[in-house]
C-alpha cells in the first residue's frame, strides 16, 4: 500500500509542524507501511500524527544527542509494538507482524515453538515473556526477502538508517512509484 506522502530523508524535523528537533528532545515515533517496506515519522510532543495514513506501531523516545550513538531500541518497546499489533491484527499488518516477530526472535525475546499449516497458510507459533503465545501468519515472501525486511526494520526502528530496499523487494503488482 503505497503512501502518497514522501518521507523526509531523515527525521530531523517534526513531520507535522516542521520544527527542527534538538538533541535529547522527546519525540513520538510512528511507523508506517511504505511501498517497499516501512517508513517512520517523528513528531514533537505537541503534535499528533494525521488520521491518515494508518500507522503500524508507535512509541516514544528521545532524539539522539549530537556526536553520541543513537540508542538501540530496547526489547520491551519492540515487544510493546508487537503486542499492540497483536491486539489489532488486520490483514494488512500480516507482513509487518511477521517481520517484527522475526526481529524479536533474533533478539531472543520470542521463542519459536513450531510451525503449522492452516490450509495454504503457514502459521508460526512463538512464545514470549510470561509464557504468552502468539500465532503469526507467515506472509508469502521468501527467506531472503524476510531477512532483508527484518534488517531494514531494525535499522529504521533504531533510527540508524532510512535506506530504501532494493526495488525487487517491492510487492508484486504494486506500483513502485
Ligand atoms: Zn510538531
């Protein structure tokens, strides 16, 4: 689902009021589905994201201080985003949920318990903290694509990079523009 707004190259200013961020400033980060993968927008404390497009996940953080390494996104925040999504599971978030689950698995927050098939659909069973169970539908992407999406999502969440994915990762049938 391509979005018709374009992302600023890096979230150096509030996506709503355009005011430049300062180091250490608290911000709300919203994650969106983009044509190839995911996009993030940062908002200052006084601004709200627009009602459209719908966002996939949101969290609060602080802008990195100049010259200091951006803090890595902590596991609790990742898990919170994942659980928000779990509560509001919709068809269009299948891919995002799965990629996020992969990322949490790689970070050893989730444990893979097994996989099963529900007709043509492959379902991966994960368990999390407090023995919570999650059944995550595997999207129709190959392993390389999933790995790349997971890498890209991790970088994006941590604010390290907004590097676009190779064009071949664009979903088939989707307008790449
Ligand atoms: Zn603002």
